[in-house]
C-alpha cells in the first residue's frame, strides 16, 4: 500500500496559534508530526512499540490515521482562516465579510466619455439614446461597442461654432518684429529680401530680410519674422510687401580701379573743371541730353536705362546692409559723364633727377541719372554711405504680397467667463459642449450654465457662460478655439434584452440571473449603478439599494453580484417590495454588457457608427474615454473592506471625505485637507494617477453624505516628475540586461497585489499624495537585488534644467505624487568580476 504524499514541509510541533504566509494555523501539526505523535502515544498508553522491519501493515494503519488527522487539520486551518477578514483567501469569504460590515465591493465601472457628432449639412433633429458606435481594433485589442446615454438634439450649425472675437486687428504701429501676410504657400524662403512700403507715402519704406516663416493653416496667413524691427508708427495693413527683385542695377564707377577712383572721390567732388597739377579728382564733363544742370543729389547708373523708373520702389544692397529707396518722379535723365583723376608722377632718369609730370586717368559713360528718396522721405545725396559704387539697386519685384488685417486673438477664455459666439444659436443651459483648439490637440468638456443674447451693430450674437466638468483649470485663446456643441455622452457596452425567469406570484425574493456578464456599471450618486432596466408586464420597476423603505405594493427590485460578476435581479417578499405577478415571459431586462479597462480609449479612437444614421455623417471622441475600471480584486477587498465602518457613510472630518471618496467606484487614491479659507480640499485620482474625467458624480455622491454648508473644493492630481541617474556595478556572472531590468522593476514595475509582487518605488500604486521621497529609500529599494554589487545615485532631483545634483529628500504637496518616467531613469552599468 502506497504512502500518502507530504504536501507541506515538516514543521516542529507548536502549541500556540500562528499566522503563516497570511494564513491562520489553528492546528499546526503536519503529517509527519501526527505519525510521531501516534507512535509516542502508542508506546506511552498501550505499551506498543512502533512497528519496524517488514511489518508495513501496522505502519500503514498508523499513517492512514495520521493522514486523516492531517487532512482534517488542513480543512480546519482553511475554515479558520476564512472566518477572519485579514486571513480569508477566497473571494467568496472576502465578499461575505465585507457585506457584514456594510461594505459594497467596487463592481468596476464602464468607460464613459463624450463624442462629437457631425450632422449632415442643413439637417437638424433629435438622436435617440442608444446610438451604437464602434471603436477601431488595434493589434490584439478587439473593437468595442459604445452607446449614447440619452436623447440629444442636434443641428448642423452646431458642428463647429467659433467665437465672435476669434480675430483681432493687427496693430502695426507699436513696433513690428514680424508681419502677417495673407495666404499660404507664398514661395518665400529664409534669407530673402522684402521691401515694405506705403504706396501712398513719399517715403521709401523699409528693406528687411526674412528670418522666420510660419504658416497658420486655419487663419490662412503666413507669419514672417524680420531681421530688424520696424518702428514706424504709421504702418498699417494697407502697406505693400514686395519680394524677389528681378533686376539689379549698378552705379557709375562700380568697375573702376578703386585705387585711382575711390568711392569717396566719386561721392564728394563737385562738378567742375580739372583741379590743376596736384593729385585730384573731378567731373570734367557732365552733359545732360536735355541741357539740365548737375547736382550733388544726382545718382548716376552704370548704363543708360530705356524703361521709365519714375516712382519705382528699389532696395539698395551693400554687403549686409539694406536700405529702401524710391526713384523721385521726373528725375530720370540721360547723361554723358567723364570723371578724371589728375595726379603728379615721376619718371626715372638716371643719372639725372627724375622727370616730374602730370598724368590724367578718366572713366566715361553714357548713362542715366536719377534721384532717390530714402526711408524718411528725403532725397539721398550722392555722398551717402549707402550709395557706395559697389552697391546694387534692386527692383522690378516679382511678388507683391498683402499684409493681413487681422490675426488670431490671443485673449484667453476659461470657465465662468462669458463667451460671445459668432452668431445666434439655440443653445440651452445644461448642454455639454467641448472647447477644442483648432488643430485638435487640446480639448476640454464644459457644461453651459447660462445663455444670453447680445445685439451689436444690428446683429444678434449668443453669449454662453460655462463651468468645467473636471477639476482641471481650463483656458483657451479665442483665436485658437472652436466649440463643438453636438456633444453626446457615451458609455462602453452593447445593448441586450432578454426575458427573465418567470415568477410564480407567491415565492418571496424571486431571483433571476442575467445570462450575460459583466453588466455595464455607471457612476452615480449611490456609487456604481448598473445600466439595467427591468420591466414587469411592460411596466418599469425601480431599482433600490435595499427594501428597507419599500412597501408591499412598491414595484422595487435590487441587484446582487456574485464573485464571478454575474448579476441577479431580486424582488421583494410581499411585505417589503412587491412580488411580481404570475405569468409567462412577463419579466424583461434591458441592459448593456461591457465593463473594465478595455473600454478606455485615447482621443480620436472612437470614430465610426455601428450602422448608418440619417442625421449623422461622422463621429469622433475629442477627449479620451476613461474611467473604465476592473471589479475589486481580493487585495482591494481586504484593503477597503473596513473603510465603511470608519465613516458609517457620513463625512464629518476632512479624512472622512477621503475615505468616502475611496469607496466611490473608479477612485484609486484620495487625499483631503482642511483650509480655513477654502473649506475641504479634496484630490481624487484614477488607477493611473490621472484626474477623474467627470468629477460631478463624485461631488454629488459626497454631497449626499456630508454637510453641504461646508465648502468642498475639488483639486486635480498632479504628477511631479523627477529624474534619477544610477551608476551600477554588476556581477559578471549575471546578464547585464537582466539586472538592469530588475532595477527598473524595483523602481517602475507595476506590481501585482494578488500575487504579492510590490509595485515599483516611484509608481502611482506605491505612492501617496503628499508623500516625499528620501535618497535612502532609493538605496533600500535596490539593495539585495541579485547580481547588483554596487550602486551609486549620481542624480536625484526634480526634472529641472540644472546640472547633476543629488538631493537628500524630494517633497510633494498634498495634491502631488512623485513620478519617475522610464525616460527619466538613466542607468550607467559596468560588469565587474566578483572573487
């Protein structure tokens, strides 16, 4: 006969109760201990010595009774452990203990959010509740069904509404470092030259280089940064912007030998005869075709220009210098020029003295004379530094661009501030709207509190005042804002309808279990509320938490969840709550199936109708759909099971507010503090430390359980980022990557409460609001990791632009928690030989 197995290791006999691995041991003896105890008693009481040798039958009898005692002991241990909250191991026992303490386990929540409906042009109407939407499948993630929660009025005009004051006139008179040009794709390039001028002014304008180009597709403008500010107080949007000159004109003398004909000579000498024998320069011949007289204001071009230059805008370019100019009307003349340089020279005449004589060098041309007007409106003298012979006159511009009259307004609007819309709309208080920037990167959900009409200039405009749905601050620039008003609330889950088990009309507390699970759960004033409607003989019955206040004729029912998340509908007993009448197929349940984190979607991931709709052309979620959470696991049941009896469903102290908030589905962490000027300040966060998508339901839940004369302020949680650099020495006998992974897990690992794996030191699961971090905690978390021989922290600080620093402690405010992202954890590792 084979001997029974030994499932537990041998352990010395103990008389006292003990807890081993969180399990209560009422009978600590193991199989071997029972065998030894039997042998001892047989010898002491019956004078029988333990059998030996080949007498296996007697030994087997001893072991059979020991095995029976061992099994009974294990069962006693099991039931003894299940009798206490702290040592119970099965979900059923944990649920039973929790309910005895009036604790309702978190059934999980279905993800909720809003979608923006695009209504077909020219249409308006009402969309019934239950419009089915479908998310896209991503990798292993299956497509999920969502449904709208309530009927919704929609209009095509509400698809996108703009603020009336979305644009503001551009003030060019206060100094301009950049200009706004109308249009996109203007074919401009960095470094190109611009001439900016007033066509109605006698002044030449301003010449600048392009140093920045930014296109605004929504406003259809191009922002052009200039290399130098324009401080003209008369500048306006009526000015011209010219670019890309086609022609380049040279000045007389540009190609002359600068040693004999320096620029200063060409500029400063007067028109006169030769100056004698001393080294000198002079205009020896200046003959105008029409007999005109010469002047120091004359500017001579390098050659004759046949086309008219009257009033032509120009730029004078000399090296890196730019100047604007304009040809004075009527100043263009054809002229013949001769410019001479006369100087004394000597000719060697050995052995006699050198022969002294005068030499004359000259340049001549038939060309065109013009006079130029500068930026100030004055005529430029030929001696101006800008008119160096090396300068180029640039003109005949290919591009003529227009300055924008207005630009996107940078005035901001937030919650509680009146916003004037661009027309009159039939909006109503209580409607949800989404504020979104024009590129769709930022969005916020708001509720309309007030609607007014404003008449200005004979036009009517709607004014709305909104409040935020979440606790986060909201601020948008008017020029970068659109309002989406065809907004509908949606929830994860697919609709289903079925007949429940028939009632016989007599049996109290008739129970009928739904065939599909998990049933969608939505946040409400009593916590999680199932998305369920029960009808008896086509009459809808009311769900209650219990039958304590129900009368014998009240059409009430309650729901019950088992450990497998199967939901059952329970009716009254005829005294507290009515019993459904007898009949076939009279009990009908309409509910949705869909729960948990699989319903959480990023913005834009819900973008398809499950089937075509006559009013709706398209759909998308401008905000993330969040709030989906899994039902409470065993670790959560142990942690939260006694929380109810701390408050008995009433909030008096600040701590009570946090305890009650933690009983609300979807709240993973909460902290409350008292401020004498503000009241109770509460911060609540979801599983990942993010703000609740809609804090209104949590506030309503708390208001039903507290003194509402005390102010309650919801504050959004904030993840305070830190940066950590580590220098590691790793035993060469270990794989370097494996040790680095264990270091990351100790600091960033998600952990698993049910399996006893602790979360990383700087994850939300391991931190509390307001909890600081000490340098010693980092060393403690890494000490003892296999293969890690040495570790040194070389940087431990907030994410700040500063050199490497190691702080002893990092502090957090009451609404903050310290977070270390993978990108901010830097490991420098080296393998070392360990003797």
